[in-house]
C-alpha cells in the first residue's frame, strides 16, 4: 500500500462556499456574544437578588415610634403592651427597642382586632 504524498487539511475558501461559511460563522459569533451578554446580566441580577436577601435576613431593630406606625397605635398603647408582658422588649437605661423576632412573635400571637381585647382582658385579670 502506497502512502499518499500529501494530505489536504484545509479547505479552499474561495468563492460562494467561503461566503456561506463566513456568514454562518458571523451568525454564530453574534449569537455567542448575545449569550455571553445575557450570562453577564444574569450574574449581575443574581448578585443584586442575593444582596436583597442578605438585607432582608439582617435583624431589624424597631423603636417605639416604629411600632406605633406599624400597629397604628399610640406610644401609650405600646407601653401597656410592654407593662403587661404582651410585647417583650430590650432596654438599656431609658432606651427601649424591639427586635424583629419580638415584633414578629407579638404580631403572630395577636392581630390588630384582638390587641385591644388583650389589653382589656389582662387588666381585668390583674384586678381580680
């Protein structure tokens, strides 16, 4: 068996075949660029969403004024909740604050319709 003297490893890129190949190559290159851009945009969106999730998971601290706005009650009502043990709080000297866990637990146990009933029933139990 004779060995061929020359093996062709390239394609002649003249004429219409070359034009079609080049056009297809350019289409694929443009498509790759779009995919890369979409990937970069997706990565940026994932980073942004992760930052939002991290911010939501950070413990929040509330003041009495914050709770007044949240529950639509007066500072005196918040003080009653605290004195009656319905709403736990953190304090140092004159400063009083509430963690998100304390507020969520209070809100979970009660709703706005029953908060005034709780105050009244607790007062009634203390009188008896």
